[in-house]
C-alpha cells in the first residue's frame, strides 16, 4: 500500500502478512470474542447459576463463532461508536448473537463478574503465544537451519581470525558461523519453553462480584482451570490489570535474540568488506545506483536496521508496561496495541538474512592468501626475534 504510514503494512507487507492473523485489529477483536464465549461455556459446564441446562448450546451458534470474520468484527466496531468502549462492544455483540440463536435468557452471564482487562489480559497473551508458535519460531528455525547448513557446506575451511580488528590465530569458517548458531539455539530453547500468563480476577483482582453472587464457588480454582484450558497460566495476585512482568521477560528474550542477529549481520558485513565472503550478483538487480559493478550487502544492512528498530520498541514495551498508577491507568491500553510492531520488524530482518545467506560463499582464494601472508610474516618476525637474541 503506497498510502500506508508504516512500512510494515506498506513496503514490507508481503514479509509481515503472516502476523496479521495475530496482531491486527481484527485479530484482537476475534480473540476478545473467543475469551468471552469460552468463559461463558466454562460457566455452563460448571453449572454456575444453573447454566448447565443451556448445554448443549445451539450448534449453529458454535459454527457461527468459529467462522467469525471481518464482517462480524465490523459489527462490533459499529457498536463501539455508541459505547466508546471496545470490550463492552464485544459483550453487546454477543448479547445480540445469543438473542438471534435463542439463548437470550442466558445473556446476563456474558462477561459475568469480569472487568475489561480480564478479557484483554487474556486475549493479548493468546495472540503472543500463537504468533510465537506459528510464525516467529518457524522463521527462526528456518534461519537456524540455513546457518547450520551454510557453516557445514564449507567444512573446516581454515581462516585467519581477527581480534581487535587485527590478524590473530587461525580459526575455521565453520566454527565462526557455528558460534552464532549455538547462541541462537540457546535463546530459541527459552523462547519455545516460554510460559504465557493471563490476569483473570475481576474488577480489582479479588473476584468481588463473583464471590458476592456465588460465595460457595471456588473462583480461584475455576479461573485457574479456565485459563489453563486456553494454554495459559493465571496470575494469582494482581490489581485490575496484569502486571506485565511476564511480557517484559518475553520482550527481553527477543532483545537478546535480536542482539545476536545484529552481531552476526555486522560480522558478515565485515567479512564481505575484507573480501573473505563473496556475494552472488542476482540477474537484473542493481547493486548500486552509481556503481553497478558493486554488490552491496543490503540484506544484512536491512536486517540490522530492522533489528535495531525492533529492540528500541521492545525495550520501551518492557520498561513501560510493568508500571501503572495504583490499580491501573489507561496507558497500557494504547501501548499494548503495538506489541506486533517489533515482531514484524524481527520477521522482516529474519527474511532479509535468509535472503542474504543465499547469495554468500567464502572466497577461499583470498582466505588462503591472507593465511599464507600472515604465516610468512609471523615466521619472519620469529626469525628476526631470535637473531636479535643471539646478538
């Protein structure tokens, strides 16, 4: 889209389209509907308030909500124009749907005892979890597999190492690449094992309305089980909102991954500038607007820029979200809508690195030449040293 403000949805739309089902406005609305409806089902299955008689719920209603699409989301946006409250609009939408499918007498239990943050602080972790599992981890794995194959392809090709920018003891091309593979694999393991949490405890985190209405129900156990059924863990002690410490840890994990990738991009850039790595020219691509004989390392520069942009946003999110005034203020609400932005920049970067790796090969002649030259220089240095010692 030429009119998009952000390059994520403009220039890089093809690279980031995988994240739309998880971080778009539609995705947020859909997840809110899911949490509200699944909560109602959990109340029914526990027969709270005699709701057990509602089951089995009209199968047409189940099918309709499973097929929830953008046209249905637009209905919620239309309701929001009146309510000026996005989560309340979801509740009113479901009331209308319940009326349509003949269970309107149960609609008062939609959103029973909850505050909007019970919905939001469950929907957003769901979005993060699913995006991580279905998009971010697969792309990171593709990059890791390519890096491993790239390292292995050239066996134990000897290469002059450089420390402090100066020639040092020899190393191998494979080992230098595998350093990054090992670093990324360690962080990848932590990412795959990350536990996403949700806040679900009523207006001020105490189940006040729940206990007042049904004092004999173990609401903590009920909510623990409900949140677990969504694949999340429930925060036990909260204010009106999640404290976001867990999300901060998630963002910091990505900062570490991105920092490793930035380090990799800069090393590859340096190897290219030293002529240790060659880049294949791609037919019809222009390496430079003024110097067509050049092949600039644009894929790694593009990745580096996007990774730095991602880390700037991730750092802000990790710093801001855990801070709130007393029970809550509204600053988290607008900030949370941006959690997909840094991951989109990470995705762009990963795809740029993957593309760039396909153009690379070590210049074995240049690498061997530098090794021999350094060996000769080293031997001459030793020879002169011992001559001076004799005198």
